[in-house]
C-alpha cells in the first residue's frame, strides 16, 4: 500500500491511501472453478488466518444446501480457528511492538512462540500455514492420536512466556510512551466509519460476532471480550494481547468438552439457487462471504469482504493531525493486512 | 593520463579476478547477503518465519531486513506480482547497487501459480527482472528458502568479481 | 424444515409498517437474515428510515451481474452496533438497475462506511453512484482498458 501524505512541517495535513498492489482477482477466478477447488484460493488472501476465511466461505454453501454439520466437526473447527487466532495475534503484536517500533525483540518473541503452534497445525492438517481443512459438511481429518496432550503442553508453554512480554512491553515506559494517546478513535467515529475487530473493541464498543451472533460452538464456552475505552494505539495493541489469553482458555475448554462422533456429512457438489451471507469473527475483524448460487457446481458470484478492508477508512482518518513519526505505530495498531484488503 | 588510469584499472581487475583475492572477495559477499524484503503477497509470512529465531539466517550473514534498498544486495520477490506492482519492483531493482541478486520465492513469482488465469497479474517475471534462483512452493517452507540462499551462495562463489 | 423466526418476523413487520409502499418486498430469508428490495428512486428515503430504526453501519456493498435478465443489482448489507436487539441481524437492501447504464444515488452521505465499497462497485461493475465524494480507481492498475472486470463480459479461461 502506498500512502500519499501532505505535511505542514512535521504534522500530517492529509493522507490518501493507494491500495490495489495485490489485487489478484480472487472473486472473478472463483466464478470459474468449482466449490471445492476454490477453497485453497479463497484462503490465500489472509495466509496467517486461513481457517477463518475458510469457514466464512463454507458457511453460506452449507446454509444453501441445508446441511447440518456434526457436533465434533464444529468443535474441531472452533479449536482450529482459536489456535489460528493466537498465531495471528502473535504475528500482529510482533509487528507493531517490534518492527514498527524500531527493534526486533518483540518480533523474535512473537515468531518464536508462533512456531510452536505451526508445528501443531502441521500435525493436524499437514501444512504450516495453508490448511484448506474445512469443507462443506465437516472437516477433512480427525484429530490424530497424541494431539490433545501436545496441544495442552504447547498452550502451557506459550502462557509461560506471557509474563516476560508483560514486563518488557506492557509495563515498559518507552513502548507505552510511543503508543499511548497516539491515533485516538472515539466510539462515535468508530460506528460511523464501520470499523471492526480489535479496532472497534479498542474504542470501547463491545462488539464481537462470537458473542452477538454465535456460530459453531461459541455459545457453549465461557470467555470474556477485552475492551478498552481509550481508543488509542496502545488500547488496540492490548486488545490483541488480552485476546491471546482468552483464546488459550477457549481452546482448553474445547479440548475438555469435545464429543465423539462423525467428522463430516456428505455434501453434494452443487450450489443450490439462492443467496447467503456469513459472519465470522476473524483476527482482524468481521469477515463476510456473500455467495449467489445458480444450481451448478460453480458459484455464480462470490463476494469476499474482509476485516482489513473495513478498517481501511480509519487510516486516513487517524493520520490527519498526527506526526510523521507516529505513522508506523498507527499503521501497526490497525493490523492492516494488504493482501486481505485487495483480495 | 586517462589511458594510464584505464590500463591501471585493467591490471587491478585482472589481479582481483584471480585466486586468492577472488576467493576473498566472493567469501565476503557470501557472508553478508542483506535481503530487501519486497513482500508482494502472501509468501512474505514464510519469509518472516525464516527470519525468526528457529531458522536463524543471521548465522549465514543475512541480517534482518533493514528496509533500505541502497544497503541490500538480495531482492526477494515474495509472491504474486500484479501489473500495478511491476513498476515498483523494477524501481526497487534499479535502486539496488551492484552486485545484486534476485530470488523468486513461491509458485506465483515463478510462473503465476494459483492465480495464473487472473486478469491482473504477471506470469513471466523473468522478462522484467533477471532471476538467479527459483523457489517453488505455495508457500515454500522456510527450510526451502534457506536452501535457495545456500544455492545462491554456491553460485556467487563461482562467479567473477567484475563480470564483463 | 419451516421454522418460525419470531424476532425476525417482528422486525420485518416494523419495517413494512414504517415504509409501506416505498419498498417492493420485505422478507425473512433464514435465521438472522432479512432482505428488503427497493427502487432506485426511493432508496435514499428507505435508507434514512432504516438508519432511524437503528441500523447504523454497512457491512458490505456488493454488485451482482445478471446479463440474461439485463440487470445489475447492488446489494447493501446493514447491521447495528448501537442497538442490542439488532446486533445479530443482517439486513440486505437490494436495488435493481438497468444493465446498459446503471446509476443509483450514493448512500455515503447516510452511511459513511459505504464509501470504499461503492468505489469498488463502481470500478468492478461500472455502476455510477450519484453524489459520491470520490469516485476514483481503487484496486485496478492505472491503464486498465477492458470492461469492468466483474461483469460477465470479461471471460477468463475455465479449467477443465
């Protein structure tokens, strides 16, 4: 993404984002491949958060076909999605706390812990980043033996590293001074701009699709939704940091409560006539897929709508009046993933 | 005077291009390959993982990407290059000082990959920028990328210091 | 299976009562999904009424191209942050336009969050949004000279 700024000395007067450098035409290509062949391509826009996009694409197809997914498959899907949320938030906090602040310590912490989770993904799905694991009707494979024990051990390891991040960053006056009071987004502006995800929760609004319109098994687990009222960059960073802890607790509950049973129901290779839209809370915000079917095996229209594109209007709004030195921090706090916004 | 300096330059080049000086210069180039992280699409996530603590490219001299093309000599094109991005890839390539090397990372940079029939991407990148090493994969594992860097080092070890 | 979605039916009834004849159709599709079809002449009035009912931001704006029926639809998906009983509902507001020269009033003055979505729909489908503050290219390359990409005119080779 290119940001064109006009400045008055050190203050930014106007900022215009120029996006589209990764526009690969996913929506157009999706109309020419059948629904199963589309899955790897639909997941590529956000490669660090693959399972949320996958579920968001499969859900309208299941709504149109009228299939009920077995309970065990919903538990496995939710488990995969929450693990993916932890991995993606480790990536996001590592970038803003590390690279955009000018050092590499947080980058190394975040990426080192993320590698432990990628080993688990490889054990379950066969790939580090691109799972393509969720299909209409269920999931592709069952949990391998030894997976649950290794998962709980990894979560303990990640939780043991969190107090170090607390000491070095959350309570460090150098980092806090860099991020506090920078890029403040009030809750009225947040509603007007339509931002989603940690950006809207950092501005004091308690909005999370997992609580407002539960899907999967999120109505059966207990978790809190961290919100902060200040609306500055530090609040948005802390929302992600707290969500890591909440996701660890959700995964533990899912591992404890998962039932036995089938992992998939046979689904026909056809998209019935009709339209449906899904709402899934991915790590960067709410993701929607709007699918129009015409009775063939290829979808007639796939509209992908991701959290980063919805958060895009916040960038020129927050940069107005800020200093140039604050630009990396504001950009990092929005956790903008360019590939997801351009599709 | 000009002819004297010209022939002096020829003599210096001939001396440097023979071992042991040639081996010394190439050795120093190999152990300080600084990458320019041109994250054009999703493969950048695996590049980030490669620069992380588990794979540790700093033991090969690849310091974490400093962000300025003027100080880097390895251009990693990670992911799909769209038509809008092509001009910027060329600008980055031309800004880098010699000697410079290019690695095309991922299926999309090699040949179009998953999006080969899209209306807005470039399938044949080697017509725009000369590529030294291709790394297939979608995305390639960090070990594969490190292997590509090792192959590039073999290539640098063999080449001349002042190519004609 | 037919289920009675009581809450959604209640909201649909309230909308029908408020808007009356200005909308063509108000329907409950499935759980938490409602849809409203409006004409392009009355869509601004419908949008203002929906905003006063509590739907305060746009989730997405999508276009759908139907060359066989010679129309292009623009669909707005709306939801609410401020009203707790509407937080889980998605209401889709559909406007049917003529395919040769599609043009509709822009809803950016009512919902600021539609700004970038309408820009993308202009670029991808060729639909003109009257009154939009900044209709410029967003995603395509600067020298794009083909038809709007997401129309069915632009064909890409289909895999076997």
